[in-house]
């Protein structure tokens, strides 16, 4: 059984950390008294003012004498716009807005780019400056890999000034012709001609039909009339050469300089720019010269820094961005420690990143071998001096806590040798690796010195990432990506073209974390969530219960005052607070207590949650569970009262609201309640039903229903229903929410990625941060309403086609490019109609989180003419299934929006 809320908690945790710095303190510190209510501020001069109260010098509110709460309040209070009249602006050059130039000095930004706030934030100290070639290459390699087209005519004046000053030299006016580029032909597996020879002539052509990269350049043979396709130019130089070919009619020709061993390997070539008769005046254009110099720089950088070390460039770029934009969150020691990484040699940087991205934690030095690392021994010494790695070469250095991890480095045969020696047995061949490790640890408990010597005799010199480095790099990744699911591999996915993120503008006016105190509290909450998740895997009930108690006690000390207001919870900023994570831990804990039938404890927690989190979209789930658990305990009247009060709560929505309404109708019968609720008629509306018969394959309780269709083949209930509706002329797909979220994403693309401040912080986002909050609609109200009117007027199909052709393959929340064809989507949109589509899209704009799941199983359509048709949404249920409250809420909502809906019940023959 999957506990409710666990998947959400796992997404918050992301990739589990190997080292949790606060694990010991979390599990050993005494737990404060539970069910403490957070102190509420009162205005200055209030009668309730006590001696242990501090008055805020900014807003005159009275606060409890708690340093953490006071600091948190002051940070938020000072950053509020109304205190100073204007918002404090933080300049953040995101990867979409990076100046694609070689900086004169990485220590300081140009004065006209930085505002007064950022001028005080030094990116790197003078003693630890970044290699200019390395960082500049990283900027070019990373930014170009996202397949973003640069339109220099649309660059703002300040940005253009920077390019003009740094990139355009008077000496570059006449050296564009005859300059030779050394580059490669890639993508050889797609080539028409497999064999190439040294000296083969070739030319470059733009591939305007390439949906993955609008700047793609094809390399074709120039020796034959057929112009055989040889492959592509690498993405990086194509980013700048493509506008030169397309906009300035520049001609590039060249020849093959060497032949690789394998036909599909990259082919080294040399290309050269040729003069055209009508291009003399145009080539003096400043934009042309900017593109030209960029192309040259990218090619030269590719020679100096091969693609095999691109992960190093990406990490340096991530490091630089975090230090620039989050300097206020790091101590001086952390800044010095982090900046020291940039002073390491290339070997040291690459070795550290290689080890950091591997499972570990311990690694044999004898097994460390990478082609791009020339002297691993020297790199280890340099990293150890700065405490980036820990080494182990003597058995006396090995502590008991490391014993399990170091044994994991041994092979199975080596473990069998040690096991046989300890137990004086010669077998053990049937035992798995983890069983051998457990047996060795239990047998040799307390005699670690002798055992560690036996281990190191076989492993030799071992190294691992230090806990200090691991914790700080984890924090840097979290600050850069703003989630735990993405890491350095996200750069790689973009570089190789597996993932393409949408184009949007990053306008950052305020940081995610206003103070270091808030960041540390958030990180500690994530640690507690991971400890609880691990305890659930290991069935450690005592640890799970302790995590629940700790989360409950921490909320009262870290819950910021602004979290209690609906204005803050309606935005996404509460998603990056410790109370939000703790609420997930407690919600999962309630599900665990219910599974253990400890309903009294669950009721106490639910009541406490409702009193503390007065504005939260999870209040609907909490209210429903509280009502259900009270009924389990036999408190029917109180259960009914909770359900009735929940219906007055504006944060109770969608399926939870429907479930509470049905509970009120069921529990509130006379003599408890004589008055019939006003919503009874709406809730008890009859949803049309049809019945389909099938020959069952299985009828096991809890197993997925399988049937034989008329052709005698096995199928699920959805396929059986599709076959039934096909006999009535319907076409359709089994999709549930998939096709609808895809339609929403394509129809609302321009709205989702509209230029709204403080919703895009990195270029690795597939949606704005406020999607799923109430502020998504309010921040774009005028845009949404205008777009809805166009959809009602029949523009939906045009929007769909435009988004499909323009953004095909681009990552967008909810959009699945491979599951449905454009023809299917066009048919669905045409038959559903503009009015219904507008109502549906508006619903998701207003509350994406509540309505993005539970859609009917089938979408059916049939044409009544060439350009008109009808659609039907069908929820399919097997013999023992019933509608969930979310599904029922969707069906009734769709009926209100004008959709034709139906429930198809499959019965056995």
C-alpha cells in the first residue's frame, strides 16, 4: 500500500544525499512539547504585550523573544516593497540573458549592468579568479546547447553596448575572408554517404526544417551533382554561423582533413569563408562582426577544451551563477572554500566532479582512470589539501561508521576471502554481496582495526568526497536548480539534445531565500524528510514517529509570520520554506498512523495542522481525513461538524470539496440535520451511464481487470470500452489527464511563458514557478482573458498548430509530444469546440494543482461534417470499481462546462 503523500515528499527530497550533516542532532536531540501554537504578532501598544516580547523597529509589530523568528521577520519586513516604496532589485544574468562575451574582469560586473545592490557582491576574489577561457567557453557551450536563436536586433541598448565594446574591434573589419576553421562533421549515423576520403570537398547549408535546432547546418558533398548529405556541423559553431549564412548570404566551403577509424565517428574538416559579390557593404555591419567573432571564438574554444570536459565547464558556470546571485546566503568561510575550487588545476576539478557524480562514497585509487585526467595522484593531493576529499591509506584511519561503506568497495570474491578467513569456512558462494557484508560486520563487531587492515590490503589507497564539500555542492545545486530532482546531468541532457527547454525571459526582482536563516531551516526540513523516507523503507516505526514529532515541534519555531497570510501562500514562495516541507512530513505521518489504526493520534495531528496552517491548499485533504478518522472513532456528530465547517473554507477545493459535500449528505440525515443543504441537487446529479459486457480473464481482488474482446484477444476495460464505442462511430484514445494537459500546454503556451517577473529563475524550467498556485491566474489575468476569448472565437486549432510546429520537442509541464499525434489533437480540439475548451483552460489557469488529475479515461470524437463534430468524455469502471471523489468532481464540472460525459461500467458475461 502506497501511503498518501509519499510521492510528493519524495519529489521534494529529490536525489537522496549520502551525507546528512544534521542527522545525529535530529535523531538525538530532545523533542520540545508538541502541539505548540506559533506565537502570533500583535500591534504595538496591545494589551496582550508581555515582558518576553520584542517590538519590530520597522513595522512596530510585537514578536516573541525568539532569535530565529525575529531574524526571519526582519528579513521579510525589510524586503517588503511598501517599506521603502520600491522593490529591491537583484540583477541576475541567467543563462538566457548571459552576455555572450569574454568578460574583461570576472571579479566585477560592468557598472552599467549592475545596480547598487549587486555592485557590493563580488563574484570571485582576486586570489581565486576563474580561468577566463574556461568560463567563457562554458558560457558559450551551455547557452548555445539550448538551441536558442539570438536576435541581436532585439537586444536591449545596454546589452548591445557591452557586445559592441568587448567584441567588435576595428582590426576585424577585413579578415573575414580566407580565415580557416578547424571543426568536425557530427551526426554521421544520419549521413547518406558513409565513406569519406581526405581532401573531399564539402559545403555548408542551413537545415531550416530541423525541428530540434532551427540553427542546424548540414554538411554536404561538393564533389558530385547529387550533393550527398555527410552530417551536421556541431551545435556550438552552428549557433553563430547559421545567421551568417541565412541573413548575410555568406558561403562556407571546405574539405576533409582526416578520416576516423569508424564510419560513424566525427570527421575532422577545415572550412573557409568565401567572398560574395554583393556582400561588401553588408559585411561592415556590427551585428555581422559580432556573430563572426563569436563563431571564431567557439571554434577556437572547442580545440582548447574538448567536449569530454564539458561537465567541468558546466559546473564552473553553475558555481559562478550561484556565487553571483546568492552571495548573501553564504558565510565568508563558505565563499572562500567555494571560490578555492576555481584555483584548482583542470585535473583536480575534473577528478572531483567525476567522483561527486558517482555512487561511492569510497573509491579505489587504483581504479580511477579517466582519459581527460592526466595526473590523478597529484589531483588527489591538491584536493585533499583544501579538504575537498578524504583519503584512506592506513587501517587505523578507518572508523566504525565507515566500515559498511568501505566493504562495499570490495568485490564479491574479496568479500568471500575475508568471510572465509573470519568464519574459518571455505564456502559462501551462494551468498549475495550485502549478505556477506552483514555477516562480516556482525562477526567482527568491535575488532575493527584488524578488519580494516584486511580490507585495505585488498583495496589499497582509497578516497571519498569530504562531507564538507558534499554538503556545500548539494546546496549549490539546490540553489541553482531550485529543486532536488535536477543536477549536473541536466546540463548533459541539454548538451546532447535530449532535452530542450522553452524560451522565456528571466526577470528576477527578489531572491527565493531572503536570508541564510530561512535557507538553513529549509535544508534541515529536507534532511528530516529524507530520514523519514529512509525509515519507511527500512520499516523503522520508531524513527518514523520521531520524525513526525520533530516536524510538529519545529513548525512552531520556524513558521514565518507571512506564511499565515493567504497572499503569501497563493504564490510559490511558500514552497521554499521549512514549514511547507514539515507539513508534507506530518501529512505523510498521518497516513502512516491511519495505516497503523492509530486514529486518535491522527486526529490530534489533523486538528493541529488546521489550526497552524490556516491558508494551504492541503486543507481540503486534512479536513476530509479528520472527518473520516472521527467517524472511525465513533464521533459522528463531530465528524459531521468538521465536514460542514470545511465547506466554508475557501482552501477546500475540487475532489476534497465534493467528498465533504457527500459526507454531509450521508451523515446529516434526520434527526441530526433536518434542513437539506443547498448543494444537494448539484452533488446528487445523475451522471449518464452505459453498460458493456465482457468475458473476464481474472477476478482477483485488487488485480487489474482483464477481459477478452469479441476477437478473443486480451484487453483492459478501457480497450473494451473503446471497441464498444467504435461500433457507434466514435474515434478516441485512452488518455486520462494526458491529452488534456497536452492540449492545455499547447493552447496556452504564450500565456504560460509570458514575461512575468519572479517566476523564471533558471533556464532549466519547464514551467513558471507559480504554475499550480493562485497567483498564476492573477498575475496574467488580462492575458488569460484575452486568450480565452480568442479560443471561444474559434482560434484554438490555430494556436494548437502554431505551438506544435514552433515548439515540437520542447519540454513543457504536462505536454507529451510522443503519445499523441497532431492529427489526434486537432480532431479533439475541433470536436470539443471553443466554448468548452475555454472553460477547461480557464479552470486549469485558476487552479492547476487541484484540477490537473482525475480526468476521465477516454476522449471520444466523431465528425458531423468537414469542420464540425462532437466529443464525449468517458470514465470507465470495472466490475468492482467505483468513482473517486476527484473523478466525480471532474465529471460534474465538465457537465457544467458543456461537455458530454458518461460513465461506462464493464460487467462480466
